[in-house]
């Protein structure tokens, strides 16, 4: 079955969304001392939950907190003016969907479900005082949810050389954080006229593990369709694509043998963005264009909040150290971390997949935990699941997928079961967009 891609195209929206993403908020008077100025009056008559971060996890938590307990006061702090979804954005890069499909209004959603949205930058935390400091003042809370997402660890490549990091982000962005870099990446793909487009994959764990391979397939499909004399070179630190190993290997070999060169065990040793050169354990590579994905860590707010765990040597792990079952800090049970920022939860598989589906599930789970606690009930431990669809072909449009289920064994350890759907099909595309509609409805509908 061939899917009509026009079914997924709306009339317009990319330019409007790009403008909205790039717009800055009105500057604050320079004399405001945000550490001493209240953003909102102190919570008195009811419990207040502050959510730092308005991605898939934060927005899911906000809605479901109000559904579970309408008496809770819920406040979302987010620096972006509109919601822009990283999940499904690879399809936007090659015009299967437009930007309108990926964007939502924070203010309309907050008004619909009865919580407060504040567009502001979170600049610090005083957990001993139960305060979050923002660019517009401080706000107190009874419960805190840190939905920090990820940040790029360019320091691994460049040390303290901010010029190299900023040049890389401006010219060869990874576009795994919802900012204007998505538009820079799309423009680079649309304007690619040939040569070698090199993609560096971050080492695990990183956001949405199978999505770089989907991105490579969709770019390769565009190259193939437009008969561009170029190829995508994937530099993967792993020994093979994963998850969905066989599905991606089949696509590389049978769909894109002339458009994709897959290089396994290509651990990055040096990146020179100015001279367009990458040195890896699998050889040196020059590029005409590149998508440079640096290693990932928990987002800045997770660091500012002091949630980052430490290893046996006392060094930061890069990810939030939480109770594996209840997702709160062991030394601060009123502070929760959800989504991609969460650290190791199991000795079997280490990290939950850093995916929008998991973040959404975390948001709903923690919303129930907090509602139970606010009502004087003992929360019952719950676990997420995960489902990721990846588009690998455009003619016809076809997907593959991976599913994860979790349970707790007799020793109290979280166990992960993984199911790869390696056989690409158009029917799975219908499931893909059905999944997205369900998830968007759960967060915004």
C-alpha cells in the first residue's frame, strides 16, 4: 500500500513557527534582582507544583496533575514561546510534515487544563528554601518536577574552546533540542548539492536512540530521489545500529547502498569544524556538510538543581540520580526528575530510552505520585513503556519500529523487554501517525 504523503501536509506554518521559535521575549528592566523578587505570590491555601521544563514530560505532568487533583496549583516554567516537538521532526526535515504539525500553544493548553504557563529562563534553584529562581523572579513550591531534557557535551570534543563549540552549533547543528537549530539543519539539508554529508552519532545514552538512523535514511531518500551526487556517511561509535538493528541494516543495504556509508566502531577522537575534518578510531573523514552530534548529558536545569548523580569515584555521571521506581531524589523526596535527564535505573539495561514516549509516561506517573502524596496516600510504584516508529523509505513511505516493556523482578530490579519490528511497511506508517495523534492528544487535547 502506498501512502499519499499529502495526507500529512498542512497548508502552511513553517515560517510562522520558525519566527515564533526565534523571537525573544521583551527585555526585563536591568535593575530587577530576580533572587529577591517574587515571580508569583507564595502558595498558601493549596499545594503548589512547579515544573521546570515544558517538553514532552513537563507538559504531560502539568495536564495530568490537574486531572488527578484539580486543587493543586501547577506552574510550568519554560524558556521557549511555543512547544516544538522533536519526535516526528525528522519527517519535517524532508517535508513529510510541516512545522505547524510539530507546534502547539503553551498558553492555550495551560488555559484549557487550568495550570499556569510562564515563559522564562530558569537560572537557579534553592532547594533548601523550596524555591526556583527565574529571569523574572523566584517562585516557591511544595513539589518540584525537573523536566530538563538534554544538553550537548561539546566539552568532550573541544574542552573550553567555546568558539569551536559555537561554530559547530551554528553551522552543523545536531537539532536534538527544540530551538532554532532545527531550521538551520533543515536549510542545510534542503541546500545540499552533493559530496559527503557526515553524521557523527553520540555514544549511548543519547536522546531517541534510533532517530539518527531514521534521519540518515530520510536524507538518503532525498538524495536518491533528486539524483544528487552525494552520500551520507554515518560515524557510529557502536558496532552496529541499535535498536532495530536488522531493520536499519536492511535499509542501508537494499535501499541506500549508493547513498549511505555506515561506519561502525567510529569513536570520535577529534573534530575540526573549521577545516571540516573528523578523526575517529575507524579513520579520518573530510566532509562537505555535516550533522555533528556531540555526546549528550542531562539538561542544564538538572545540573543547576543539583540532581546529577556521582559514580564510585565521586565524579558526576552526567545524569540525574533518582530513585529508580519513584523518580525523586533520595535526599529530597519532594524533587522529581523525569524524561531524558533521568540516570541509571536498572543494572540490566541502565537507562530508559531517552524518548518522548518515556517522558510522557514519566510525566503521568509522577503526576499520580504527587497527587497521591498531596492527598495523604502512599503512592504505588509504576513503570513506563516505550514505542518508537522510524520512517526509512519515501517511495513507498515505510516504517520500522521498536517497542519496550518493563516489569519488576523478584529482586526488585526493573527488567526491560525489547521487541524490534524490522520489516518495513506502509501499514506501520499509519501506526506511526496514529501514535503521534494519540500522544499529542494526551498532552494537548
